[in-house]
């Protein structure tokens, strides 16, 4: 029997989609990195290691389960892990959280345009709502292709930004741990480990339905698993470097809505303008699949109901996203839901252990 050829192009597309989905407004603006990692000093790097290991596990498990079981809806994966009752809770809860996360993306787009260009926040928010709704209407296949191409480019440019921020102010990196206690930083949790766990928790609620559906549509389990692996590595490397870049300039960035634009401006004012487009692209790559998951939960793709619901939910998201300050949106929505995601991780681990124990028992028989 011939071995199936691996399409490295598809592997990279899956890796790119995984990365792009995780970037979002929080990562691209630097606000998420500041609250979850840099605000804990060098211990934040240990948090990145925890995040990498957990992303590797949950990402591969989602696409593998999706490829094996071909669930009619990606959200059915919750019942697979948690049973009917708790799974149903996660199904509805995750949809509510995913929609709230889409609202965060709208807020991030508004804050970025406001900080860089001095335009009202509604300009960026409305623009992102229109772009996201327009892309969602084209369906999942187009979404994976579009965001899979944008994701790696954003990560590469973010790494360059982080390295430049460190090189331009290395003494800031050396004194960061001493300065942080004096700053009134908004933190995700009381310590670095809880923050890292919460980070993975809220990202899991994003990833579950989307990655399961991606695995179901993949022809090769190996390709999708490799894609997740490369995606987790790429994202974690970028996360480490931008965490250090923010640490090196932590005093200047405290209280900023969009830290990454300040870092870019420190290098060159033109670069800040260019990076503002990159930030918006990062927000777009996450806003699109978030909105798609919510709409797809209640309607079939390519139907009039699907298109109408997309437009209505995008409009409501824009309205709410422009009413609350962006840094507060990140802190309230992500942190609370992160702990609910941690419980899901516990169910996943139990399921994995049970499957392996049952497999070993069959081998013994």
C-alpha cells in the first residue's frame, strides 16, 4: 500500500490558519501580550512555554478528533469530550464567548485606527465589521485559504518588531523586573501560571469548533497535525520575542491601548503607519473565523439565512464593541472565559487518558 504524499503547501496553510486565528486584536496590538505575559516580568517567558505545550496538545487533538469523527458541526466536539449535558453547556457557552471575542476584535480595530491616525474609533470598528461579514459570507473553505496566507506574514513582521524593540533598548530589558512593581499594570491574573492557563483556556474556546471543522475537511490527518505543530511553534516563538520586546520598553508602554504601535513608532514613524495595517490584518484574521463560527452554529452556509445572520451579528458586534474601552474588553471577556476553558482542558485530558488505557487493554487481550 502506497504512502499518501504530504502536501507541504496544505500543511503550511493549516499552520498559517492556526497562527492567524490566535493573533487577533489582543496579540496584534500587544495588549494581550502585555496583560498575560510581559506584566509578570521574566516569569512571563515560563508562561509562554506552558502555552506552547498546551497549544500543541489541544490543537492536534482537535484536528485529529475532527478528522476521525467528521462531526456535522464543529461544536459537537464538546459532547465528545464532556458528554451530552456538560457538552451542551459548552456548546452554547462557547458560542456566546466567541461572539464576545468578535466584539473584542471590533474594539481592537477601533483603538488601532484611533491611536495611529487620530480618527474616531467607530471608523476602524465599522471597517472591520464590513470586512469580516463580507469574508464570512464566502464560507469556511475561503476563510482557511485567506487567513492561512496572512498569518505567517504577520508573525514574521511581529518577530522583526520584537527584535528591534529589544535591540534599541536592551537596558530596559535588564531593569524590567525592578520597574514592573512600580507600574499600575492591568494583569490577567494574580500570577504568571494562572495567566498562562487562562490564556490557553480562552483560546481553546476559539479553537475547538474551528479546528475540529478544519480537521473534518482535511483529507490527511498527518497534514493537519503537522500544520498545528508548525503553527504552535511559530506562534510561540513570536509570542516570546514580542513579550521580551514589550518588557524592554515596559515603562513607556504602561497604560497604552496599542503597545505594538508605540514600539513600531520608536523605530520609525513610517513603520508605525505600516504596522497599523499589519495590526488590522491580524485582527481581521481572527474576527472572520470567530464570526463564522457563530453564524454557522445557527444556519447553513451559502443560504439567505446565513448571509442575513452574518450581517445582523456583525452590525450588533460593531455597536457594542465601540462602547467599551479596548483594554477593559480584553481583561474582562478573556480572563473570565479563560477559566471556563481550563475546565474543558481537564475534560480533554481525562478523555485522552481513558482512550489510551482502553487501547492498551485491548492490546493485552
